[in-house]
C-alpha cells in the first residue's frame, strides 16, 4: 500500500514539474515575441529621429542661406526705391553675404543735373568755382540674418559725409561717424530702428571764414526712431534735439531743444507724399555789441510742410505753415514784441507746368515802443494773396489786407481797415505759355553763356503784354477804413480793358462793352481827422490842438467845396458824404445824372 501511494506521489510531482516546465517555455516564447515587437518599434523610432535630425540639420544649414538671399533682395529693392526720389543716386554698391551675416556699403550722391544746378547757383552767389560732388554720403551696414536671431534680420550701420560742402563751406567735428543706427527687420518685413545720440560741432569753412562769417554751431542730438513698412510703402523718422548753441560775430543764439518728424509715403513704389513737422522750444539771442544790436527771444516756433506727387511721381503741390510764438526784440531805445506770427502757403500744379496757390500771413499782438513810449500797436494784421482758376479758360488774382485796433502814437482813436480785391478774367492760355517759357529758361540756362536766355525773356515780356491786354474784371469789395467812430466804405466793380481805365480817355472808356460801378460813403468826421493828422505830422507839435482842429476843418471844407458845387460829391443828412458812379452801355451816370462832362475835365 505504501509503495502504491509513493508511486502515485512521485507521478504527481513529475506531472507538476512537466506542467511548470511547459508554462515556463510558453512564457519564454511569449517574452521572445514581445521582445521582437519592441525591437521593431525601437528601430522605427531610431530611423524617425535620424530623419528628423537630418531635416533639422538641412533646415539649420539652409535657412540662413535662404534668409540671406531674401535679405539681399530686399536690400536691393530698398535702394531702388531710394533712387526713385529723383534727386539722389546710389553709387559704388557692394554687398558681401556670408552664412549668418553680410556687409553692405554704398554711396549717395546728388543727381547730376540737380547737382550742377545747385553748384552753379551757389558758385555764382559766392563768386567761386567748385569742383567735384557737393555732397557724398557713404553708408556702411553690418547685417545679421535670421531665423535664429528672432527676426528676419538686424542691422547696425553708420553714415559719413564728404564733398565740397563739408570741405569748403562748413566743417564737422565728430566723435566717430556722422550717424549711427540700429534696426531690426521683422518677419513681416517691417523695419524698426533707432538713431544713436551724438554730439556735433559745425564750424565755418574757408569760404565762409574769408567772407567774414565765422560761425560755430554746437549741437546735442538726443537720438530718435525710424520705421519702414514696405507693404504700406511708408517711411517714418523722428528726431530729438537737446540744447544747441550758434555763435556768430555779432551774437550768440541758444536753442533749448526741438523735435522733428519726417514721413514719406510711396504706395506701389511711387512717391506720393512727403511730410515734415518740427517743434522748437525757446530761442534766445544775446548780442555781442549792445550799442548796435539788441537781444531777442522766441518762446517757440513750429514748421509743417507737405509735398504731394501725382501717380507718376511728378511734383504736383505743397502746403506749408510756419508759426512763431512770443517774439521779443530789444535794441537801444526800441522794443518790438509780437504774440504770434503765422504764415500759410499752398500751391498746386494744374496741367503740365502751371501753378496756382495762396499765401496767408497773420500777425497778432504787435507792439513797437520807442523811448518807453508806445509808438505803434496792432491787435491783429493779416495779408493774403492768391492765384486761382475761375474757369477752364480764365484765372484771377485775389488779395486781402486787414488790420484791427491799430494804434499810432499821437493819433486819436484806433485805426481799422479791411480790403478785398480781385483781378479776374485773365487768360489761362497765356499764363500756361508763361510757365512753359520759365521751364524753357531753366532748361537752357548756362553759367558760361547767360545771354542765350535773352530771346526767352523777350518772349516772356510779349506773353505778359498779351496776358493783360484783353478784357478783365476788377473788384474792390468790400473796402472799409475807420479812425475811431469815423469811417469810410467803398466798393468798386468793373468789367473792361485795364488799359482803358488807365488811359481814362472818353472814347475808350465809354465803349459799349465796358461796365463800372463805384460807391463811396464817408463821414465828415473822418475827413476832418485825416486832415488833422496830416497837419499834426507837418507841424510836429508847434501848434495846439484847438488850432489843429480849426485848420483841419478849413482844409476839409476847401477840398470838398468844388466837388459839392459840381455835384461830384453829395452831402447826406447824417453828416456824411457819398459818391456813386455807374458806367454801362456807353453811358456814365454820376449820382444818377449824366456824367460824361467829368471825363472831359481829364
């Protein structure tokens, strides 16, 4: 029994061992299969990493090369755009490109014809002959390529100037180059940069020194910013100036600081607009010789200028404004002050070469004191002059002159006046011809043979005669003048030939096609005051006020008496005098009555 049990027990162990062995083998086979799968996946991963690393290496090596090519092309496009301004040219361009950086140098010079004209004008004015370029600017740019610098490119550059302007007229003292700048070009191609601060000294060159103009200009430049957006076609630059000092033989001028901004717009590669603005702080002038020249101060001044160009890049118009605030000038026994001066100029080209425009000049708070007494004072004065088209075939000249609260020492009451006039119906054809001749004269001008322009000048004179020979309109409306409460008002409108009015001959002035209307209304008090002021200036305080009044009234009566008797002037009920003349259809009416007899008197 024991043997049977023992055999059964041994058999169970063997079976258990075989089962365990089978499980081990099965597990090993499973492990072998899993190892093979992991090995295959590891091989794929290694190959992927190698491919990615290879691609990264290719991109890393090729991207700077590609970006460098793009930067070089953009740089060339920028220089081509620069030359489209028309007044400058690019010379001696050199561009050396490496893997991660490049060096570019070029020179800017004035366009040959413009340089010749500028040299000739300045040479004639100074009675000198200049050789070579008036101005040559050398630019040196160190360029780092992307993409590893976080931008498309970065630029560190400098500029230096030469030419006879800096050799003979002015000379510079600098710690390094004329200009330093740093810029970054984004992946959107927009350039943003900064101008580096610097200090500069300009002194008079040999020509200015020989002419007695010993100048020295010390300048503290505080730097600025600039940007260029090729998509918009816009360049901007702003600058800040610190204190500056200009020394000349007679005075020292101190400038407390200024800001300036320049904007150029050239969409689609064509220059269309250039704008310049500046704002300056106080300017103080101290005279070297108080016995001859005095001191002055300007609280501030500003300049705005805009140039417009047509679709072909031709200059077609400009607007400008100059404003000066708080001006004071003091000389021995004299003090001049003004609150503000503003000058506006606008001009536009119409057609191929003819220009029209407007000038406006306004002055506020003018005062002139002599020997501690008020000599002259005006609250406001303004002047305007313009040329403007009336129609497709005619243009007119307009003018405006006005003043308010004008006080003159010794006069009774303030003076005020307002005058607006126009001279119209002038032929545009002759005006266009005159401008064509001006351009022809500029084109033919030669410093070696100035007499070659004499035929052109003779043709100009003939065209001007034709310009004013035809019929034209003349208007003075309104016209007002007052001294205190006394005043005069006048209006004049005429449609005739200017020569007929100047000749004042009856047969020519009374031509049926001529027309004229004149109306004058003046107070008797104004005539007395004008006579009194004339006597006061004549006798210069040698007679008293009562005697002046009596003499003035007698003079006014003597002057008006004959005109009142002839009916040329009419006395109104309110102590005023009036005159009305009307010319139409070959008839002249004077105060409603036939007035041809008046022409016979002349």
